[in-house]
C-alpha cells in the first residue's frame, strides 16, 4: 500500500486535531435519549415508540470538522498520496 494514491483530488480541511471527543459526546447523548424513551414507554407498547435520531441530538454544523475541499493535483502531487 505504499504506492497507493487517491482517486479523487479531495482532502479534508479541519482546524481541530481530532473530532473523537465530539463524536463520543454526541453518541452518548443519543444513547441516553434512546434509553430514556425506552424507560418511559407505557406498558411496553413498542409499536408507538418514537426513538430520537442523531440529527436531533447533535448538529453536524457544530462539529470541529470543517469539511472537504477539492485541490489541483498538478500543483500538489504529494497530496494525491494516501
């Protein structure tokens, strides 16, 4: 794999070193809300139960990751390597 290269000239752009902490917190929020919904379910009627979605618990626009940008591989061939 030392000679593998990218297929598309797209790279991630971020100011944060990692987004692991944000992902952990948002997933914990989701699991906790799901557990609450299951615990407060009257008489175990799972047919009418509505579980929360990830988009309701965490806003992706608040994450430390800023997205991806396209670059010119002719100007920067090193970025085409994985």
